C-alpha cells in the first residue's frame, strides 16, 4: 500500500464523522423547533380557551325610570348647605357656629327625617341618625358621609366656592363633590322614603362626621365607638369614595362604576439629618441639606415594587371582559401578560398608584437663613400604603433605598391599609343592581380606594365596607376633587338621590 492511500482513508473517515455531527445537529435543531412550535401551539390554545371563558360578569339589568319630584328645590337645599362654610383646615375642624348652622339647615330641610329618626349630636358637632327597623336583631346598615370640607381659594375659581352658584347645568361649590353631596342626597332619599311610608326591616344609621378632612378622630371614630358600646353589628357600611367614571378607562366607552372594596393606608415619615452648622462661606463637602437631598432622590429613583392587590385583580377580572378581543385576551391571561399590564399601569399616575405603595416627599426644612448651614435638615414623606404592605416592609425598603445611616427615619403617623370587603355580598349586589337599574350601560367593578375615608373607623363593627358615591366624573373632573371649580351636574345630583332611594329601600329589607 502506497503512502497516497494511507493519507486518503483518514480523510474519508473525518468527513463521515463531520456529516454525522451535522446530521445530529440538524435533528436536534428540528426537535427544538418542533418543541417550540408545540409550546406555542399549546400556549395559544390556553390563551384562546381562557379568553373564550372570560365573559362578562355584569348582573342582568332591569331598567327603571328615574323620577324625583321637585328637583329645583332639592338642588337649592344642597346649594344652601354649600354656602355654610364648614372648613377644616390645618388648625382643626370647622368653627362651631358654622357646624351648628349646618345642623339647623338639615333640621329645617328634612322635617320627616327629624320627626321619625332619632338624631344625636356626637362630640357636639357630628350627627348620628337612627332609623329603627322592625327587626332590630338583623345586622344594621351604616350610611356615612361628612359635614366638613377643605379650604378653597376664591381667586382661582370661576365662581365663588361658597356661593352655591348654579350656571344652568352644574352647581359649583366646595362640597358638591366632597362630601356634602353625600349627606344631602342621603337625607333627601330618606325623606322621600318616609313620605312613601317605608319602614325598614333592619335598623339604618346615618353617620355624618364633622372632621373627616383632619382624620375623623373626633367624629366618625367616636360614632363608631359609641355604636360598638351599644352592641351594634352592621352588615355593611357605605361611605364616600369611588365614582362612576366616564371616558376615563381606555378601551371602554360605557360608564364604569368602581366600588371601593379596599382602601390604602398612609404613613407620614420624617427624614432627619444633623450637621455641624456654621457659616456658608466654609461649607463641608457634604452638608446636612445635601445628604438629605441625596436621600430623597434615591427614594424617588427606587419606588416600591408593584403588584396586583386582591381588589385590583378583582377590578381587572370585572372590566376585562368588556374590552375588545385583544385587550380581553391580555386581561384573561395575566399569568402570562401580567408584567406587560404592570408596565402599562406604571406609565400613568392614577394606575401606577394602584400597583404600589407610593412615596411622595411633601415638606422640606433646613436653615432659617440663606448664609447659615443647617444644623438639622428635615423632610416629611407621605406614603400611601397598598394592601399587603406593612410598616416593617415599607421602612425596610426606605432604609435600603436611602442606604445612608446618617439619615434617621421616624414614623410620625401611620394608618394601616384596609383589607378587602366581599364583592359577592348581598349589599354589593344591591349596589350593582341599583346602578344598572338606573343606567343599564354602567359596568360595575370592585376597586381600590387610594385616599383615606371615615369608613375605616367603622371596620370594627361592620362586616363589609364599600366606598362609593354615584357621581359621574369624566377626565376633566378628577382634578376638581380638593381642587378648583368643584361642581356637580344638576342631573347627576338628582340621579344620586334616586340611586340612594332605591339602594336604601332594597338594602333595608
């Protein structure tokens, strides 16, 4: 055998091995591709199957005609209540004379209520009305609102905030949205029911605190304490809170009524940094103000993680089927698209606040003079705490984000978030049915209340708490809450009275 033959044989063997490896790689690639295709097919089938079963959960609607007699007189009674300046400011609750003036206005405006219900002054200025039921052993119903309002600067309003001005379609004034509208509409509804001879089966309490805007500690809290001492157990409390949104939820043209079944808590947190002080002409490299500023920046750059609380997940489950197919598929499959939905929510302030405990630096203090270094630099951060988060976890996040032992944290005030009430209860279904009877196009969904209400004080005596007023608000109306040109449309106010009238009649049985 010559040398040429001996050289060719290894080459043929190497070529065969190379072909074998290529063939094996191709087979493996085909297997991987087939597995991926199978996975995509299975995933697609799961997505479509879940979407096909993701159908509307809205209860059947039985439309009724909304008829409330004497609407002009009822609007004028609300306007008169607006003209009484029951303002809670930073120094405390409203002046006593103004609160008593509002009490008298209610007494004169609703004679049947004051003849048939027992009215008590609680902490002098809050009001508790008791409408005794025929079966006092049944769990009661608490309907809550508050008498006080926040301040308003007349220079910024198009109408005097305390003139109760009607411009033809709207009533303007502080309290038309928060919260004299609730108080007056409830009393109007009860007055109408008494006129019709209605006697409730269960006892109904109308609870109107006078200091909700400064915490409700002398009003609603004391009312709740007194009811607890009397052994009152409530099936539900319905207080101010969420509303009927119109044109706010992208992708849904119908009105969406969000009923608050849970409520965020809050924390006021002090950040304190101490320094040597001295003249500003010889500053240290890192001043107390600089250290504090860096801490605030780190907090804003490191928000709390976002998750879907139970109330938010229930909201998505209720409104999801009302979207077009594309969005409905996403909402039906949060197990796959949850991250994408969270990312979308994070882009807007209102929806971002649904995902996480928010961190808002609101107050800063340093030196009292421009050329003096601060011996103490202080900031106050207001946090709105999402259900599921606790004081310990929030503080741990804050310390990790700041990562500077020179910044001392102190909790000034803390109210824990309120746990979710049932969205399947008798009273929740009554709220749903009442809304859809007045307007069958309304989509009803549970929701998370971002701000605090007096309702939290009734949690110890109430099985469920719902935060809802049947106000219709569009995108331009949201900024009016605690803002400029607060107003209520005249037709909507009459609708709110009709809603309360039907709800009380149904819930009282």
